[in-house]
C-alpha cells in the first residue's frame, strides 16, 4: 500500500480514497512528511491515518494538526510549548486560538461579556455547533476551568489532554465555518 521512496519521503499508491490520491508531501521542521490529510474530503481511512500521523509529529500529545487558520503568531509558541513539554503554556495558546475562532464567527454576538461568563459561553457555543457528546463537552469545560485557574494565579495540574481538547475544539470549529 505504501511506497517508501527514502527515509523522509512517503507517498501513497492507492488512488480510490479521496484525499489519499493527492500524494503530496510537506516539510515539518526540515523533514519531508506526509501531507495527504489537509483536504476537506476525508475518508475514514485518511481520518485514522491523519490522527496517527499528527500524534507521531506531536509525540502523541495532539490529535489535530497545527499551522491552520490565521493564527500565525500562535503556532511558533505552541511548538515551543510542545518542545519544552509545558502543557500549561500550551493551554493558554490553545485557548487563544479557540477564542479567536469563535470571535470571528457569525455567532460571536451571542457570547456573554468578559467577566460575565464569556468563557463558558464559548464552550457552550462550540459544543452546540459541533454537536459534542456530554463527555467531550465536559472535557472542554474542565480544560477551560483549568486555564482560568492558572490565568488568575492558581495552581492546577494541566495535562496534554486538556490542551488537545481545546485545540481539537478550535480545529473542529474552524472547519465547520
């Protein structure tokens, strides 16, 4: 199924699986990597392989790609947090990405004001739009609460799952527009 051209280049041979037929490659940190999963027309196979690919690239910490959308200042900071293994820093960066995605949507006027429950209204809006399960919504809200606790000087145990929950919500929201 896969044709290994050399150690750094991977190119698929199947031609009947939507985005897999593209067979493009891209450079990440100077290495040529597989980039067949950026299409909006994704097959079940490409979704599974995509998730495995992004988990490998981020040392199994994130299930979604980085570098999408108009978050040019955020991505280098997130890469730094990944390199330094600082999920609390990554949580701030990820929340900023989610907040920007929601604020740029047509639903942003429905958000509550800052200090009046804005962050929970962001979680509610994203969960509703993305039709999240109760467990996925709960994880997003828990991650938001950890972010708020740290932002206001508290101590909290942040895990990469919290970062992934927020970043995955931002990614899902971005691709639902």
